[in-house]
C-alpha cells in the first residue's frame, strides 16, 4: 500500500486552487531514486471545511515495467488519510523517515488534516497512532471504494478528482457537523504560528507567545497530535533545513545550523542524521548529484 505524502513544499502555482508537484520537491520528500515519473496535484478543501482539512493530495505515477521509484519523505507532524485500491487508512504522525516505493501505474487519494482534526475522528488516542495507523472504516468512513472509483472514472483526471473530493467532503460534513472544536482551533493556530514565524525555536517561546503554561501546552499537543511541542518544533526546523539544502544552501552547514537556532553544527547534524539516516553533508552531496536511478 502506498504511504501518501503529507507535504511536498514549495510548489509552482498554476491557479488559485490547484498546485502541481513533482516528487523531487524539497519540503517533505528528499531526493528520489529510481526510474519513472510521479506527480501530485494538491487541491484546497471547501471553505466550510478549511478548519478541518489543509488540502487533498492526489498522486499519479507511471513507472516502467520492472522498475521502481523510491521516495524518502520527512513528513509534517500531522495525520493523513489515504485511499488506495478502495481501502482507506488513517495514518498518525511519523517520527522517522518514511519510504515510498512505487511500481506500475496508479492513482491514490490523500487528505492532510489540520492538527486538531484527527482527534475528532480517530477511534484510539492520537498518541497511539504515532508511527501507526487504523482502518478508515474504524473512523466511520465507509465510502473509500466510492472515492477510489470516482477518482478513476472521470472523463478527465480533474473531473475524477473533484468528484472524489465531493464524496469525501459530504462524508466529513456529516461526520463532524459542528466542525472544529475550540481546542482544535487553538492547536491549528499554534501550528500555523510555528510554520510562519522565523526564529520560533523553543517551547518557552511558544508558551510566552500564546500565554499558556508549559504543562498545558504539553498536554494540548500530546492530546491533539500525539507528540511533544519540542518534537513539533524540531521537525519544522529539519524540514526548513531540507528545503534550504535542496535549494543549494550548502556547504556552509555551520551557518545554516545557527540560522535554524542550533547551538552548533554538531547538534544539527545529530538531529538530521537521527531522523533521515544521513548527515546534512551527505544530503547536500546527493542534491548536487541530482536524482539517481536504481
């Protein structure tokens, strides 16, 4: 089963609604390997559901017979619902590097939820979903087969995608008729603040900005996202690092580490290697060499 990407970053905008991505974009995926092509179209949710859904991910891939395409993904710290071959799955946050190996040709349907949403859908505490998953059917989604069929039945790919989204949004509107709750909205705003504010690097800074005690913040993030505020901040820094290195910022990794708020390059290297399995220097060399084929 395909593990759908949760973020691909820095897209080229083709309209106010649709954004095309190739699999080698720097935020989320690291450098891909293997033959073939893979592309993701990202579509925004309806206005009434924007407090629940960030966007929809609609991957399409075409890999030559006998070949495969591997994508390493440094995911956003959130929950993702994926549908492939009529089977739906709710995925929790992934703490390590996620690997995707694609073969053949296909399409899939993905939803990136707002930070506060999965708590309202999951049959288990979100902390139990970290590095794990549950069937979407256990969340009340019985339309996975219909969504998959719509995705592949449209006269055009766009029509199929829009119909699949309509089916999902109808279900979500019935499943959560009151939308996001106040605690979920607060979690959404805190995460948006982390993503949009350079220099926001410490838990104490978050507490000061949001006038919330550290224990209360810990409890909020743990309950709604299954992780810790410290881990949330670290993952954002590592993704920013991957973006900058993907844009050719290296080899001055010491300056990059300082800009990201690390005390020194050694701490940055330890964090990056601990998650990705390679040092920042190794990643920069891969970027400079370009994608490889197996």
